[in-house]
């Protein structure tokens, strides 16, 4: 039986990019809890937010993974910025 993570909305390539992006921010965190939260937030943000940005800007090829890296680096701050910029405008 083949197990496909894509069925659950998980893109391994984007998650890896987000994971490595989030590792950069770990050195600035003080506690282990903050470090783990930063890694998980960055990785999951890259998995679910990067595809939105990729579609919006019609990115192709390796720029998709670069986008995931940047989103992983930004983590929760990136999610907040996109929400404020696009979602709040659409609902106002």
C-alpha cells in the first residue's frame, strides 16, 4: 500500500524548504519551546502558505522552493502579514 502525503495537503519539497528556512530563526530563540514552535510554525506555514503565494505570483520551477524557504524563515510573521494585507482587505 502506497502512502501519499499529498492526499493530506502535504508537499514534502515545500516543507523541507520551510524547515531549513525556519532553522535560521532558531538561534534567536531562548527556550527550547520557542525553538520548536518556530520550527513547526515555519515548516507548516511553508507547506500551506507558500502554495498560495506561488499561485498568486505565478511562480514556476525552483522559485517555488525559494518561496517556501522565505515563508519558513518568516514563520508566523509571514502568515500575519499575508492575512493583514490580503484577507482583511477582501473582507472589509
